[in-house]
C-alpha cells in the first residue's frame, strides 16, 4: 500500500485559495513542494488542476472529476498519453508528466503505483480525504489572507511530529509534519469498486 499524504499551504486564518488561485507566491514553499513530490504521484481536484494550468512534470498527475468526459481534461489527457508508456511511471523522465482522470477518490488512490502519493488540493479534496491519509505536510504562513477556500482543522487523530523552518523574514513560514496516531481509528482503505475513467 502506498503512503498517502496531504501537502497544503495555509494562512493563519486557514485560507488556502482565492478565486481558484493561490493568494501568495513564496519561492521557498514552491521549492519545498517540488522536492517533496518529485518522482511521486500527485492527486488533485479538477479545479486545482485547472488553476495550475498544466501537469506537474516529473510526477504522475491524477485528477479527480465526476464528469466522465470533461472535455478539457480529456483533451490534455489524450495529448499526454503520447508518452511511450504512461502506465509505467518509471518510464517517465523528470521533465515529462502524465495525467490520468479518476471519478472517485478510492479509485485514484487504488491506482497509485509510486511508494508515496501526495494529495495536493484543493479545499473539497482535502476535506474529503483526511480519513485516508497517513500524514499531513502543512506549510504555515504566519499571516492572514482573504480567501474563499479553506483547509479544515487538523483532526485530533493526527499528532505534530516535526517542524521545519522555511523562511525567517515576514511572513515567517514553517512546515509542520503531522502523523496519524498509532491508536487512531482505523484508516479508511480504498477499493476499486467504481469505474475509473483513467
Ligand atoms: N494553498 C494550497 O496548498 C492549495 C493547494 C491546492 C489548491 N488550492 C486552492 O484551492 C482552491 C480550489 O479548491 P476547490 O475546493 O474549489 O476545488 P478542488 O478541490 O481543486 O476541485 C474540486 C473538483 O474536484 C472534483 N471532485 C471533488 N470531489 C470528487 C470526488 N469525490 N470524486 C471525483 N471528483 C471529485 C470535482 O470536479 P468536477 O466539477 O469536474 O466534477 C470538483 O468540482 C483554489 O483556490 C486553489 O488555488 C490551494
């Protein structure tokens, strides 16, 4: 079973986005995010995929959409399937990317072929996948921002195990790693009972 993590950047007031964009730009956090996720699978909602605007290179991009034939996604996906063997992530070079579309969280997680998978947003996907994850990499930006997308309170079945400073100047930024407690309620496992539209 792959390990599944949330990776999220939040403001002090738990804002994560505004008008389908990130309300900030911090190179320290972007570098951290890239280093953490390269070579792994990133799982995201359709709106976050559209906000990023392109698949993230060097990663298997899994996009969640309930629309089985989302035209824009399907077009991008078809284009990217020209990569020799998109099913074998090992065949991808770091500059290449693959996109696969799934119609349920369970099917997406069930199809992960890398040791780690990172759920990278947005708000709807974070809220609905907390019960699946082994840990949370939460970038804390020490400032309030206006926004319309929020990260939920970290549930008490996670414990803070490590804090890493990313930036000292204002606003201060650090990354808190939360791990699922050993005695936490059983982690939800995934099945492949629904049909994937990969
Ligand atoms: N700060 C951060 O770290 C961070 C990270 C990522 C995103 N964000 C921000 O978050 C905001 C976007 O979040 P959001 O909640 O609006 O959108 P989202 O979570 O990115 O995407 C929602 C879409 O995902 C699909 N979806 C959701 N649940 C699904 C399920 N169970 N099965 C299949 N598909 C499912 C649906 O797509 P269809 O409508 O196509 O069915 C839904 O409309 C933006 O502002 C973005 O910038 C912030």
